C-alpha cells in the first residue's frame, strides 16, 4: 500500500482533555463504583477516588476564583503603563527645553530610558520598568523638574501604585501556580484510577463491559 493511501487513525482517550469534563466523569465513576462495592483495586479505594474527585472540583473552583482577580490588576497595570509612557514623553521635552534637543538624549539613562529598535523609551518589561521608577524619581529632583506636571508627585504616586499592583500580581500568580500544580497531580491520579477501573470492568464483565463503560460515563473506550 502506498504511503499516500495510509490513513491516520485518531484515537479517542478514555479520559476527556477538558478539566471540567474529567470532573464530570469522575463524579460518575465514583458514584457507579460506590454502587458496585464488589469491584476493588489494591492501591486505591472507592472512598479515596471520590475524595480525589471532590478535591479536584474544589481546586478547579479555587483556581478560577483566584485567577479571576488577575485580569483587573493587569488592566490597572496597563493603564499605568500608558500614563508612564505619556509622562516620560513629557520628561524628554523638559530635558530638550533645558539642555537642548541634541544634548537631551545624553541624560535619558538617568531616567531609565533605553533604546527599543529606533525608539528611546521606558522598558516594556514590567520588572525592568518597576526598577526604573526609583531612577526617574531621583533624576526628576536632580534636574529640577520636581514642580512640573509630570514631576515628583506624579512619579512618586505612579511608583507607589505600580509597585503595589506588581506585588499583588505576583502573589496571585504564585497562588495560581500552586493550585495548578495540585490540580495536575489530582488529574493524573484520577486518570490512572479510571484506566484501572476500565481494566477491572473488562476483567469482570468480558461480554458486557462496553455497555458498562457507557453506564459508568466513559464515552469512548481506548484500544
């Protein structure tokens, strides 16, 4: 048979890819196993499997609740980024007015301004941008721009708000990371349990296991 005639057969796994679907399947298998106490596995009990499924559901909910606040913080940081870009643009005008257009760029590094392609701007990376804020505050005072519209008060307030939001974002990211790790560990255990239960049903009901698999919630058996 020619290579162009060989068909690729797509296999459908026993466990769904989506976490929400796996949770639904887990609830079904836990309930069915509870109704069939004669079926046992040496390494895990029905009660342990049910507890894993419940923990999985709780972890999913907690992760979503924790992560939901991240979008608000991201939006606030983006708004401050725009304010800072506008502010540094005005600072560059202050420098040009005080020292002349040709000399102004020599002072940019003191304000944390760096080259990005053909432009001289604040760093796009937020960690670098946060690190530049103390430089800007100091340079504003050094060059006598304290009382300007984008002077000391603007940059100090912006710095305080930006750093606070960065800390909040970091804390949320850390919490989400832990919950994702817990979720993934539970997912692996639940999948392993389901695969074992499929083999258990095959061994005990060789003539009717296909029907039983559907009753237990498995939509497609893996061959």
